[in-house]
C-alpha cells in the first residue's frame, strides 16, 4: 500500500519532531472516518471564500486531473524524484487570509506586485503593494506623482503562475478546499509557515540555500514574497475538495466540464467571474 511506502520513506529520511509530524500527517491523510461539510451552490451564484480556505492549481488542462484525484495532494518529494524547491516535503496551497468573494480574489491576484522605494540611497525604504487587474496605469500614475517615491518595478503575482487567472491561460484548473472542519484544521496545522515550529523542526522542509532567508521572512512576510501561501507537510486528501474553478478554455469545453463533474459529483464548478457554472445541489 502507498501508506506503508510513505511511512517507510519518513522512517528512513527523518528524525525527531519532524519525523513525528510527518507520521501523524500520513495517518490523518489516510483517515477514513472524516466528515467534511461542503458548501452548496446553484448555477449563477457567486462563490464565497471563507478565511482559511485553500486553493491549489494543477498544470495543464485535464492531463494531471485524474492523477491528483487518484493520489491526493502529496508532495512530489514522496511520489517522484526530489526537486530543487525552496520548500520541500510539502504541498503548496494558497491560503485565503480574509473572507472574500472568489471574483474579487481572482481580480486582485490577476494583477501585479509593485515594489517601490521611498527616498534614495542607503536610507531608502522599500515597500510592496498588490495592484489588481487593469489597475496598473492608475497605480503608476499615483506613485509617479509622489515626490517621495524614487523608483519602482513590478512582477506578476505568483497566483498568475499557479492558478487560473484573467491574464493567462497557462493554468486551467484549480481546486477549492474546504478547511472548516476540525479534521481539516488538524491537517493544516502541519504548515511549514506555522510560526509555532522551531528552526530544528523546519530544516528537513527547506532548501539549505533558502533556509536563512526563510527564517527572516516567516514572521514578516511581504506581498512580494509569500504572504499568501501555506506549505502543508506531506499533503492533503482529496476529500477536502469542495469545488473546482476553471479558466476560459475549460469553461467553454462541455466535454471537459462533464468529465470533471463525473469525477467530483458532490462538488461545484465555477469560472473566472467567480460564478457557479455547474452546481452541486444533489
């Protein structure tokens, strides 16, 4: 069984409290008697994301969909050859920091992260702000007229690279995970970004080149780094999936929508407007 395989990996590669956390996480992952209450939506309704909800995008269109449902959200360090990731032995999740409509979340994070300096020279203060979709010109006009701002530069938000967005078709599928239950909260506690964990526990989950920078940022995260992410040790089960939101290609592909629904009959499907296009009223 896969569970025994993963337990064997943990026993061979990890020690101390890091090992204990992973073994507990694997037991929780394969728990069969968990009860998940999922929100219900009708077609046309707007999806509301509660604080603590997780989002997770996958590559391609349907190429990795079945694999995810068959295996769950498990770190690639357990399922394939380890990769040179800054945070390892965990699965990245976008962590909703405040109650928000999905449409507003998508609009906000389909934009840019602008970093600018206040003042010049060694004493200049660096600041970062999120610029929502189609607000770039408005924002740059404002800071160009601010005498205290000397220079600025921008990057796309990280969400554009990993979730369906208004500016890119590279990602077409993302899962919405309901994290309200006690079971889900117990799983999400094992977050590499959890500031309750001491440095020794975190070592197996961080690339050595990133370790010191991570320790500096974990208590003071910024918009330009990772203030919206969680990294869940080992992974999370598909039982937590409440809904799927899709990009424009999938939205207009009835065959793809039917396939997604056939695999997740109790989940809704919504689009980049944040509206439900396939309900989960059974």
